[in-house]
């Protein structure tokens, strides 16, 4: 239903079917116009105040919204920047799930170590090392930096690319006369703050979607901000406060996970949404982050269809999973690391794991009588930048694992058979002690099919950690 100035348009058809629908609402001199999936709604017009008031009491919307555009008369359509709005606790930017957000998704997470990828890293010509996409308001990366460098004339530098108007970029908590170091965006302009109204700002907006080099430093009696080589008017520190800095680790890129560092300093707590690269302290690369949350590789080039797993995983709940007399799981993968869990299913009857283990692709099934293992070592490395087809198939008591055209077969000791509503883990699992491989899969999956049916990640899933649905960096 569309409501405006005492009039409303209501569709006769219901749309709570779990699918995406395109909606367009326009107010013209002749009245309201509503189209859903390019079909114009002409019925259900009402101006009765009592019926309108009754219809408007339906409660808050639960679901997903994407590609929101607005337009005023005689103007172009403009994309809405939702990061500018105040968010309630049950709203999550940057990803959609038809399941209600779990508490871990909508509240600041605890500072937990990043589950490190395992195995050899694929080294490809186009792989960009150290570029990170902060993809939601709770995204962050944390670093433990040498205390002597952090507290004696620190000089930070990084590249940033964003369309956000507001958000936190870098911050470190301190004690004493300088309680905070923060770099952030307000109204598209970069600001540096050392707390207590010590703020300097770049005059030009930097949220144009292009890369910008940002440098910030603290001296004995002043602090400095440079954007693309242009120096902002210096800030001043009374009583040589810069000589007694007491910043402490961790140093964060992105949001404030504990909502403590920035609290009370009129600095955004939520992360800027965009890409960061080439993070340095005193002209030295800071290396890999100690921990992270809801971050992905920065896609600065082409993308292609698929789902990117950056250390997180997907859970398909109540999935009708069967390994009867005939069973087939097929998918394509392109890894960035050569060890990681691809699929994990476990119930009281059986378990199934498909995983990478350095030079081989492995399969392990167990019906309670003992594990059945298969492995295939492809003749060519999986690190060649191409997608490779993995197939697990069962015909009666013969099970086959194939990697492209190379395969291995094994006769099962007993007739494995199970049909149940299970949770299917893809890309990793929280039950690491039960899986054949504990480390997550890092890379891209696409064209996942189970028993001839496509497995769609857009509906009926839960997402944990760094996963990019329907978008893979093109290597």
C-alpha cells in the first residue's frame, strides 16, 4: 500500500512470497501511481480516513530493501544513501537475509581473533594484497602496532574510496590529555580529531567514489591532515600534549566494535562503507590485520557471478538433504587458499564433508559404521585462476569424487541412506571440531547444484562473517 496526503493505493495481490519485487510509486497532479513488477496497480484506491488509519497500524516492515532511488520534479533519479540515516537495532546495512537478524548481526561483536585461512596461498597476477572492503556499519579491521611507533610522532597513511557521506575510517583510543585519534567522514568531508574539540577538516568532499590518499600525523604541539597532497590548516595541541601520547592497541580501520573509543567525542561509531588499501604507519606497511568483521576484498575491477567467501560461511536451514540410492552435489570453485571446508552436513544418522587439503580435494562420509574417505589430486593446480568443477555423486553403493575430468571411486561398506531437514554449512562451520577441516574456504563458489536443483543463496539462508553474495572479484 502507498499512502500520501490522505490518499492511498493498495494492491489486491499479496507479495510476501520471499521473492524480490520491483516497486515504483509516483505522485502526479492526477493522483498517485503505483507499479509492482512493472504492472500498474489501479484498484484499491481509498481516501476514507478511518480505513486508512486502520491499514497504517500493521507494524514495522520486516524484509529487505535494495536499489532505493528518489526523484523530485524536473530532477534526475538519485540513489538513496542509507548510511546517513539513524538505524534502529534491528536494521543491518550491506547485506540481506529473509531470516530475522541474529543478535550477532545487529549488535557490535566481541573482539574475536580472525579465523586465519590455511594452506598455500594462490599467487595470481591480478590479486590485490591488502585491499579491504568495509561493507557494513559494523565492519572493522584491527591491528596491534608497536607502542613506540604509535606514541612517538605517529604518521598514518592510507587510500580510501567511498560514496558514503558519514562514517568512521580510523581510530585509536588513548589515555591522558589526548584521549582519541580518529579519522572520519561528515557530509562527505574528511575530518581528523584528537578529542576535546581538537578537530581539523578538509574543505573538499572526498566521497566521489575515487581513490584518495590520506595522511595524518601528530607532532609535539600540532597535528596534521593531508588529502591527495593538499595540507589542511594544522591543529594545535596546548602544553606540548603531543609529546606525552598514550594511545593503545588495537588500532581500528572501520567501525568501533565496542562503542567505547568514540563514545562522547561527537565522532561516528559506524564504519564508512567503502574500500581501504595501503595502510601504513611511519611509512611502513602495517601487514595483515589481527582480526576483522564483515570485510571483503575490495573489488576495484571487474566482478562476475558467484559467491565470495572471505572467511565466513553460509548456513542453509531446514534444507531437504538426501543421500539415498542416488545423490549428486556439483559446484564450481576458484580458491585463493588451498585448504578449507567447502560443505559440511551432519545429523544423528550421517555426516558429509567436502574440503580442500593443499594439493587434493577430499570427501568424507560417515553413516555411523565408520568413515569413508576419497581424495582426488588434479593434474593441474587449482590456483590457475580458473573455475573448476567438483562433483560428488552416489549411485547405489558406488561413490565418486570428480575434479574436472579426474575422478576416484569407492564402494561403500553399507547402504548409506538419509533423508532429513538438515542445516547445510557452506564455506566453513562453527562446529569446527566435527568437520574434517577446521579452516574456512577462501575463494569463490558458483553454480551449486544438489540432486539437480540449484542451491540459491538469496533466500532461506543465514550468513556469518565475510561472505559476498552474487559477486566475485574477477581474477
